[in-house]
C-alpha cells in the first residue's frame, strides 16, 4: 500500500533532495538500458523467425526506450522540454501500439501492417493534445498514466487467447503477468497523481525514485517475457523446419532405395547392400532377369504399355520370391533377384514359372510377354562374380531365344 502522505511530504534536507534526484536519474537510466537491451535482443532473435510480425516486439521496445530518453532529457534540458515531452508521450503510445500488435500476433490474430502504422496517427494526436492542455505538467502526466494503464490492459486482452491455449509456453504467461502489473501500476499512478494534485501538494522525491524502480522491474518482467515468446516461436519454427528436413530426408531415402516406376528396390540399394557392404557369411542364388522385346513394345504399343510391362515383371517376380528375397531394378528392363539360402536348382524351377506370373499381371488381351533370365549361386563376398555369371547366363538364354525365333 502506497502512503500518499509520505509521497507528498517534502524533504527539508537539501542533501537528501540531491540524493533522491540522483537516484531518480539512475533509476531512469536503468530503465533506458534495460529497454534498449530488450529491444536489441528482440530484434536479433526475431530475425530468425520467418513470420514478419515478430519484429513488432523489437519496435515496441525501441519506442519505449526513446520515450524514456525523451523524459530524461526533458528534465535535464528545460529549454527544449516541450518537444521532448511530446516525444515522451508519443513514443510511449507508439510502443504500446506495436506491443498490442505483437500480442495479437502471438494469440494468432495478425493485424495488417498498414493498420498498425496508421494507429500511430491517433497516438501523435493524443500526444499533441496532452502537450497543448492549459494546465501543469502533473495533470498531463496523470491523464497520460490513465491512458497508458488502459493501453497495457488492452494488450493483455489481445494476448488472452494465447494465455488460454494450453500449448502456449512460459513466455506467454510471463508476458501476461508483466502486462497486468504494468496496467495496475500506471492506473495507480493516475489515481495517486490525481489525489495529490487535488490536494495541491508537491510530490516527494521518494515518489519518483520508487516509481522508477517499480516501473523498471515490471518493464523488465514484460521484456523478458516477450523475448521468451520470440524464443519459443523460434524453437517451434526450428522444430517445424527439422520435421520438414526429416520428411525430405525420408522421401530422398525412399527415392534412392526404391524404384519409382515399379516399387522394386533400386540400383543404389543393390550397390549399397551387396557391392559396398558385402554379405560375407551368406550363400544363395542370384538371378538376372531381362524383358524380351521392350523396344518393339514401345515402338508398336507406346511407352505407357512398355512401362506397364516393366511393372508386370517386377510384380511377377514379387509373386514368385519369398519374403526374405529381394527384387532390384538395375535400370531399364533389367532386374536382379537375390535369394539368400536358396539352392540353385530350386531357384531355377521357380523362375520357369516367371512368364506365367508376369502375364497374369497384364491386362487381358495384351501381347504375351517373355523374359530371359540367368542364375548363379553366390558364396561369401563373391557377389560381383556371381552377378557377372548370372548376367552372362541371361544373355546366353536371350541369344538362344532370338536364334530360335529367326529360324522359325
């Protein structure tokens, strides 16, 4: 509870008057330093945020710093006090306009930038009217405190939806507390100044000292809260960006590991698993499969039919192999099947049914498809030589089929 009588009591000892005057100046310099630092930190951090309204926090604190500098200079340089008092009023109103816009943005209700800047016009008009009032400065200051207290309350109302959101971080709650305390503080100034002015008593230096310190503490709380709000948004956007990178990485990995046309494993996957890493402790059979007459299919029936034929080969292979076997598309119409632990002859008997499995995947009425295939067993790390042997066997079968077709 503020003792208004004590605030109005004069200090007789001039040494104490000088001391309190100095303390008041130091308190004001502390406020200026704190708000300037908050403005700088807000500006630096807000540059990392993609959404452009967060610099309003920095703009608000920069204006607030200018208002405090204006009142400090007005008290030290009486000759130019009127324009400095105007600067004090105007910059405080501009600060609350920007902070109101920032609070609305934090709550998810953005204000168009044009409306924010237009709001500075009535702020300037109110400052001019206050300066032109035919009364002592204390009454102007009293009215100003009332307006400013209500303006802080308006900022709290603008922030309220974010405060009710359970996903809001601690910065929103701290900002709300700072706004509430500043609103009460400035409305208290209004009431105290009105009472003392009505009683026609002078304010004690105690008042300026105490109010400067209290204002500074509340402003620091609000400033810290606003910086935390920006940091929370930066963290959220970084998390969003990281999630986007993760999704992109997964898509890239899928594109590298899977063939887009057929869904079979890609050449990159085969190279990575078998040629780079090797399978030193496994044995089995490798099969090379090549679609016969793909060029003729593309030329006579179109590339869409050719793509359908390639997909049918991949699907037919998938129908014949086991769950642990892997089907790779090396490129074009060439496929490789790696069958760990599969005996060569058993794999050969499976591949004999491949033409039927492929054509079962084609639409009825389509041309009959055939494939050539070659097999080789692999042991240990000899996958390269096994692939070469299976490839040679496939080409031998293809040549035999071509020669038989020519003789026919």
